[in-house]
C-alpha cells in the first residue's frame, strides 16, 4: 500500500481511513455528484444500461466476496440470483406484500439456498465445488421451470413495480436512484467487510484453508458465512432485477450468465473491492456496444455474414477475453489500475 | 415388466455414453490435474461438426467420420496449446475458470456457425424395434451400447499396451518420475486433451444419433460430471462403473418418479441431484483417492 508522497498517518483513524487525502475526498465528491445527477443528462437508454450495471454490480460484489475473498468458486451464481428474483416476484405478485419485504426475503431466501448448496464446501474445494454449484444452478432453474403453480413455469411471472411507502419507482430515473442507493450501501459494506475480522478470516481460508483451520479459524462457520453473504447479495440483485424488468422467466439465468459473472470478477480482479466495478462496467458496456453498435454496423456492411453472427459473436468474444485475462493479467484490471496510480504518483521519476 | 426392461436397456446405453465422455475428463484430470468444465460444449461442438460434415457438406460416411475424428483431435491440441499450456503451475482457480472461458468461446462459435437450435443427424443404425423378452426396445440403444463397449475395450488396450497409453498412466502416477525418465510431460498433457476431445466427439455423435442435436447436449456433457463425481475423479474403473449407474438412475427415476411427482422431466435433474448427494455423503466418490492434505 503506497501512500501519496507527503501523506503521513499520525493516528490510527487516519491509518484506517478509506479516503486519505483532500484530493481523494474531492474526487469522491465529484464522482458522487456526477453519479447522482446522472438522470439529468443521461438519456433513457443509457440510464437503463446504468441500471443493469448497478444490478450486476451487486451480484458480482457478492460473488467476489464468495470467490475472490473466500476462495469458494461458485459457477451457479445466476441460479442464486434467480432464487432472489423469484422470491421477490412471488411475494409481491401472488401475496401482494410490499416491495421492501420482498427485497429482504429475496436476499434471505437466496442466502438460505446458498447455505444448502454450500454445505459440501466444508469437505471439498476447487473443482468439486464448481461442480456442486453447477448442479445447484441446474436444480434451481429446473425447479423454477416446473413449479409452475408458484413461479409461472416456462411462461414466467409478471412483477409489479417497486414501491416504498406509497412512492412507486416508475421509470428508469427513479429506479436508478433505488438501485444505486443499494449499490453504494453494498460497496461500502464489501469494502469494510474485507478489513474486518471476518474478511481476514475469508482471506486466510482462501490462501490455505487447512492452515487457517490450524490457526483457529472456524472454517465451517466462515465458509458458510461467505456463501450466505455472497448469495444474499445475489438475492438482492435478483429482486431488483425482477422489479426493474417487470417480468421474470428463467431465461435470464442461464449457465452462461453464471460463467459471465465469474468472467467479470476475473477481468476486474479477484479479491479487491474495485475489481467487480471495473469488470462489470467493462463487460456490460462491451455487451451493449457489441449488440447496439458493432454488430448492426458490421451486418449492414458485410451482407455475407452468417445468420448466427449477432448471437454468436458476443459469447465468443467474452470467452476469448476471459482466457486472455487469465493468461496475460490474472490479477485483473484493478491491478493495472493500481500500477497506473503508483506510476502516476511518482511520475516522471518512476524508479 | 416390459417397461422396466426398456428403462434398464436404454439407461445402460445412455450410461455407457456418459461413461465414455467421463473418461475424457478423467484422463485430463489424472495427467495434468486440470478440471475440464468445457466437456458439455465439446460434445455440442463435435456433434454440430458431424452435422456439418454429413448433412451440410454431404460427405459420405467413410469420409465424414475420419474428418470428425481429425477435427476433434485438432481441437484438443489447440485448446491445450493455446489456453492450458500458458497456465501450467497456476492456481487451481485459474485452471478451472479458463476451461469455463473456453466453454463460453466454443458456445459462441457454435451459435455463430450453426444458429439453428435443433437439427437431426441421419440415422446410422437401423431403427426398427427389437424384442428382448417382453420388452420392445429401440434397436439404436443396443447399437450405441455395443459401440461404447467396443470403444471401452479399445481404450483399455490402448492404455495397457500402447507406448503413449503407458506414458499417460505413468504421468498420472508420478509426474516428476516421468520427467526424470525423459518423457515430455507437456506432450502427454496435449495428448490427454486430444483424447478427451475424441471421446467427447464419439459420445456426442452417439447421443445425437438418437436424440438429435439440441442445446441439451451441453447438459449431456455436464451429466458426465455426475459420473466422474460418483466414480471418483481419478478412477477409470470408477467412471466405467458409475456411468451405467447414473444412466439407470436417470431412466428408472425418470420413468417411475414422474407420475409420482407430476413434474415432467425429472429425468434431466436426477444426475445433478446425485452430484449433490455424493458431495455431501462421500465427496471423493466410490473409487476416488481420498486426498490427505498437509500444510
């Protein structure tokens, strides 16, 4: 952890502060103001992209806590998001409970399901866990598709708009504030979780769970806690997604989506708070740029393109990016960013 | 009774295919301890390639099959050389996720080239049903089971007598010793990937000759994981025994549970439930080596 030159810590409070210097405070304030006034200057389309990014960010932060900090690979994250989305949808649509109840219950329900599928993590890791979570993904989606009296089955289920105390979040702009309010809470939580006893225990388990156990860390408790937190956030994201889209069916939660989530946190950088932000923004923006700009223009210029080009090129590209990042920069964009920052601080005397 | 026999035979046949695909996984895992999660996509890709050769290019069988085999070998070589080789001695998390990346890439390629979601291979086997005792069984299942058996025998012979097979087993046993003997380990890795793609292709062709080519082939490949998990990750015998068990569970369970539960398609989920159960009760499978870790 390098400090900007001339910055010294005289108290523990200073040492622990997230924002250390005046410049950082100013930049943060500017960023927040820009973010919160975004609905004023972003069009409806860009706002919807921003909302998608926000929702994905919550889920990816959860996955990052589970995989990046605690080292428990989950290839079924989309399944857990689906649990949250459907819990919220069923509660608010069929039982007509308020949105906030649906949101909280979505998180809890996804967390509980995550706990169940996380139980094998006590004895196994690595590939075994990956397979367990893939199985979890298939089982969850299968149940959703077949329990049609509750979930609407293959047809899907309509979801009412989110509302708190009489105020309905209608339109992209008000949804934006709802989603990004929660995003900020989640990121603040994740940033601080990593610096607490729990976060350090997670990191110890990731680095070597046997050694962590020998040091007296209760890995049963902490692994399941990681699963609960990760899946809780997935559930919250799912609930927001359900209310944002307004209609749920299981097609939003395929295995490829789960793989994409893993890709996002790898591209961003595992085990950093900044990582998921970079990864999610990168992947989602790339997705939009591809589907809205690149593919149509390519299709209009080259008429001989195969008809599967539009749907096939995105997975190809994302797969390629995941592979390239793992080979060339396994620590992700966050690492590049910190390299850039330290180089910038010392410039032009970078040695 | 007739129903039961039918389920038994089709279950055994499908299970053999799963076992075949699973063998490809086990070989890669044993020689290089890389978990190949792209199995499902490899099955899908090779099935579509077969379709491309047989139906779209309209090649005769004697030309198409060698081409498919060559293609799958090349695919395995390319994957190992370009994606896995740079990651030797990296953490297990990277090794798993890179196969996920490869899986994603292959899926993109498949949708790019064959945007149709469903297609049928021409029938290789006679279709008229045959009677075994009281049961009427589609002849295809018997053929598929027979072919799988032949492939098993060939593989066993390969691993027992061929130089490469022996070298692969040796690598699985002790990498350092093999290196000391002058066997190029990286070449073994690449051969094991070629082998995995080859059996995935055979499995893919067999499955899709019965059920047609659908996106469900990915699931078929993933079901092979339940075979691997049940049999134990590093056991050939385990895969060969667990395959038919999974196939039987799937078909019997699908046949008899569906009326009880009332949800169609119980069949597709049974292998995944078995994975969860095995994970909780006996995570290293029936024949897998229990790893004892030391700090």
